[in-house]
């Protein structure tokens, strides 16, 4: 999916099935947003949420998150978790507005040895 590659370069959505649903958002028949989730026995997990830059600040991510939440809640999931990059400040504001709370901060590091 080209939209996903623009937002999360190098990461692929490999699995789409009942316990790994993919949600698509369209505006005027144009794909403008998507979300990927995962169901487990204990919780639902938001894997990816992306909105094309030219469609941001229009409530699309909030509407898409409502669909994800409804699906996970209807699947008997009372808890949704996600991982957010510190670089994604706008996403963090959205998640906070939707009621998500930070439970821990993760450090990711890489060492390239030539």
C-alpha cells in the first residue's frame, strides 16, 4: 500500500485477516487514511494509523479510530494498546484526546558497525 510506505517506510502490512483487520478511509472516493489492528485474547492493538498529509486536520483519524474501537469492542476487547514514536507529536495529541494514557516510554537504539 503506497500510503503506508510513505508514512512508515520499510514496514509492510503483511497480514490482513479476521484477527488482523485493515480499515480504510476514503474521502471523495480517494483513499486518504488507513488503520491496522490486531486482536489477541487479552487486548486489541493498534498497529498503524496513517492519514495522507493533504487530508489531515479534518477529523479523519478520529473517525477511523472510532471504527477501530467499535470493531475491537464488538470483538470483546476492553483494552487497546499502541506504540507511538516520540516524533509523531500530532498522533500523540490525538491519542491523548481519545483517552489513551502513557504507560511507559521505550528507548530504541541502533548501532551500525562497518
